[in-house]
């Protein structure tokens, strides 16, 4: 078998900020503001609790190891997620007896059933699996209000859409544990699909589980694009071993190198050489309009 080709390190310079990546051909369309570092005393950072923010590429946060796995272009046309196949304008809203508005009953019940199944999948797949100490699960869709009536139809649609987006959060957590099962299998351990189908407490129909495996939740190939993450190269992560797992499954990773701050040794593979930086800077200076689109300094 021929030796595996070593991936090329790509260097990007944008607004005098330097980023490197082994598997991205460009920078994210939008780079969020640099967050404050993790504070172990406060056990907090500046990660957003708004699911809308999680729908685009974010920085790597101690509390959100599932952020990178959010599908960036999910398809809801398969049976498992067909009930989510709505845009804001197409969400069906009905009025209540007291004159308020809520997601139509049949769709509401389908969403509730799907939410319960995905949460159960995450809970079952998490048993005996690694999850970062400070990691926080995404808020479930019901927390965003689709089960509660609203004062007008427009607000009911907005609330339902936020709940709709929240399904991508709990789906990403499922993906995290599926990925962990695939990447770190225990000796003689069953597959993740078998765990769900044969669970003694609450087995899930095999047809549903197999269909889930073909969606953006269970399909771990690069056919399913995910948001990936930006790592601040000055700091390590409590879940830095997960980054290796993400690399294995081709999740996009960028490392940002702040000026005049030593890089953390955890990311030493991503440190660009002086030649890389010179080439990237020169290329960017010559073609400023390409800063967000082209990779420079590939070695």
C-alpha cells in the first residue's frame, strides 16, 4: 500500500490576521469576533446560547464541542426529517381558541416526536462515551417555544423557525456521539445503530435508525458539509483530542495565530513557516479581493 500523502498546510491572511488549515480551501464566509479566553474559575466563556449563531462557523469553545458538527447545508427531504422541510413562509400556523397562534397541530406533534427520538439517541449513545467536562448540550427545540401559543401569527412563525433551527443543534450532538463510536470503538462493542435498535429500555425501529444513518446526522463522509471551527492558536482546548477525531472525518478546521503571542504546542502542526507567511502575505497584498476565497502559502 502506498504511503498516505501528507496534507498540505494552507495559509490565509485576512485583515492582517493569519489563519492556517490542512483541509479548507478558503476562509469561512464570515469570521466572528475573537472571543475572550476560557476562564476555568468562572467555568464560562463568551459562546452564544443562541442557536442562530451555531448555524455558521464559530470559534472553538470549551463548552460547545458539538458546534463544528452542525450541518451547513442540511437536507430535510428524507423521511426522518421531512417534518422540518419548511421555510419561514411555509410554516403552517393555526389559531387557538383564545385567539392566539401556534404551529399547526399535526406538524407540532411530528416535531415533538422527532425531538424526543433525537434526545433519546444522544442520551443512549453518550453512555460510557467521552464528553468534555465543561461541555454543554444544546438547548432542545421545545425551549425555543414551538409548543407555546403566541400573540400573533408572525411571532408564532418566528418562534417556530427558531425551534426548527434548534433541531440542528441536537442533531449535531447526536453526530458527535456517533462519530465518537466510530472513531473510538470499544472492544466487541456493538455499532451505534445496534445500540439504538436493541436498547432494552426503549428500542427504536430499525428502519428509522437506518434512515437516520443516511441523513446529515449519521453520514460522516465529506458529502455532508459541516460548519467546522476556528481555533485560537494561543490556547489549548480541554477536548483537543476531539480535534484529531474531527480531522479524521474531514471536518473543516482553521487555526488563528494572534500576533506577538506564542502559539500553544497543541497546534504545532498548524504553525506556518516564515516562508509560508511571506508567501501568503505577498499573495494577499497583490490580490486583496481574494483574501476570503483563495488559499495562499500551501507547502
